[in-house]
C-alpha cells in the first residue's frame, strides 16, 4: 500500500513536480521548530531570577515551565486539526504572530499571574504552529532521499532545541535579564512569519470536518490533573487524599477521552492513527523519551548550580556537548535510516542513551565534569539524535493526507506530555530521595550535599529505566524491514513512494 503523503497535497495553486521553494521552507520551519522546542527549556536557568523579581513562591515556580508544556501538550491534537482544515501555511503564520505577542506579554510581566498566563498562551500558539510546521515539511518533501535529510534537520532541532535553550537561557540571564529569555522570541517569530508568507506553499486536508471540543477538554483536563497530581505528591505525599483524588480525576478524564474518540463523528484523535503498530510504537517511545529527558535536564541544572556551584552562564555552556551530540547523531541518522530501518536505529539509539544515563547515576561528591559528566552527555546526546529522526519518520510514514496534521501533532504531543509528566514526576522522585537520605544521615553540610547528589542519581536511574522501556517498546512494536523503501529508491535512482508499513 502506498502512502498518500507521497502524492502532492491539495494546495491553493498548481504544484507540478517538486516544490521549488521547499528548501527555503525547510529553513523557515526549522527556525520555528527550534523556537518552539527551545522555549520549553530556555527559562529553566532563568527561573531563579524570575522567581526573585516577581516574588513567586517555591510551590508555584514550577508553573513557569508547566503552564507552557501543559497547554502545548493538551492542545496539540486540536491544533493539528485546525491547521489541516484552515490551511497549514495560514495557521503557521498566524501562530507565529500570536507566539510573538505572548512572548512579549511574558517578557513584560509584572506579576506571577501575568507571567504564567503568557506562558500558557505561548503553549497554545505553539500547539498550532508545531503540527502545521511538520505537516508542511511532510508534504513539501516527497522524494525519499530529500525527505530523510529534511527529517534529519527536523529531528536534530527537535532533540537539540532543549539543550540549546539551556545554553541560551544562561547567556541571556547572565548578560541581560531573565525577561530576554522570552522577549528574544519576538523578532525571530515575526521574521519567520514574514518569510513563511513568501516562501511556504499552502496545503490543507481535502475535506473539512468539525472540531472535537469535548475531546480537547477531556484530554487537556486529564493531563492537567495528572501533572498536578505528581506535583502534589512531592509536597503532600503519594498517599495523600489530594494526590489520589487528582490521579483519580486524571484517569477518569483520560478514559472519557478515549470513549469520546471512539464515538465522535470527527474525533480529535482518530484511533486508527495510534493503533497502527509502527506508529503506535513510535508514539509510545516518544512519550517515554520525553518523560526521561526533561527530567534529566532539570536534575543536571540543579547539580551544576547546587553542587558544582556553576554560574548561570557556565551552567548553560556545560550543556553545549549535549547540543552538539544530538545534532551529530541526527546527521548520522539521515544516512543510517535508509540502510538499517527505523527499528534498529531507534532501539540502538535508546539503548545508547540508557548507557549514558547509567553513567550519570554514578555521580558522587568527588565526580568531575570532564571524567563523568562530559562522556555521559556525549553518549546520551548521540543516542537521542539517532532516536529522534527515527521516531519522527516512523510516526508519519503511511498516514493519510487528512490525518497528516494530527499525526504530526502527536509527534510533538507525546514528547511534550512526557516532558510535562517527567518534570513533575522526576523532580518529586529526586526530592523524596534527598529527604530520605538526609533523614537517615543527619543535616550536616556534607550530608545535605550527599543527599542532593543521591536525589539526582536516583532521578538518573529512573530516567534510564524509562528509556529502557522505550527501547523495548520500539523493538517489540515496530516491524523490522530488511530493506526500506528509501533504500530501494536510492539504489534504483527513481522517485518511489514510501511504503506504508
């Protein structure tokens, strides 16, 4: 069966052959994707400064991160449908302008409510921008070799953006102000919107359907309750009535979402997309990867600043090898994917990252950056670079034109949902481990330092287990192909359609 994505999509004008503007479009999409992914992490290092400036409580400071990721993850599926049926280019441009406005609001915030609201608005506009961008990329690159390279660019940015955000956050916080971690988006988004209006070709789904508002409400509410439950577990305990009630509400809403999607005339998430064995395996792996990686960044940030006493700038640059490794791994994946197929690449990359996290878990009070942290960063980042490209490619191959937006949204939604849960869950695990250690060993400075490191290493161990589960899911669910359609196209020198697995 041939994928409909390998035929020209419905556009606003004739589209003979390959889109001549596709590489300019790729550059614009890459900038937008970098901004979206980067914005989830750029504020991490700036968070202490923002907390002091706006008098944000310790209990509420996490919302500077989760307000963005929650609205992003919860609205991505609806955003993908909106982009499909109103026009992907049109919604891409509108969301870029909206993202710029929300960033300006956050950068000028005078209190915590204004800041958190701006972050939620950023996430909402990103929820339309991200699936529109990936759909535009999918329909612009129909030649297999070019598509593999385009996915390498996208995958490298998707994986490296979070690490780049940490570096940029350190630079801006050190030399300017925490406000510029948000304000810097304004000129970039406006420039990208202007360029997209000129160089990106319009495309949309062939039919116009309704919008599944009950589905959007239940999935967003379910994710909110789940993440808030993880947060309350850190302060009230896992067995508290509030924590258990939140988990119960989350379960009820997410089950309701599945029931609604089964019965809706125009479901937000057609279950046929996730029930496909290959795509389902890719989405599950993506969810687990998101859970592990953002929590790893948080733990490392606190380790650098709290144990090694790095400044914001030095902390940012301590993540530089992470960015380089992911970009290098993604570049290698574009050449390896046609030869070995997605299952081998995804499983191998995830297992490599497990090894790096295992090395992180050996940190102690005497560990040095060069001897432990640096090699662990390199191993994890190379594995992630290989994995992101394979996940993006597998998630979209074979999906129909009318579902291109929602499938693209799921690539981002699973990572953002995992990241949102991971940030809350892993922070709770690390905090609990630290408290237990200090209770058993006393409250001296040495005990508190050792306890903090024990919390971080416990978090790294948990992340390694999560990535091992992701590797197992990828190996079990994604079918092995001895020779992919992309490899056949390279050998024959012809434009062959990618085979739907």
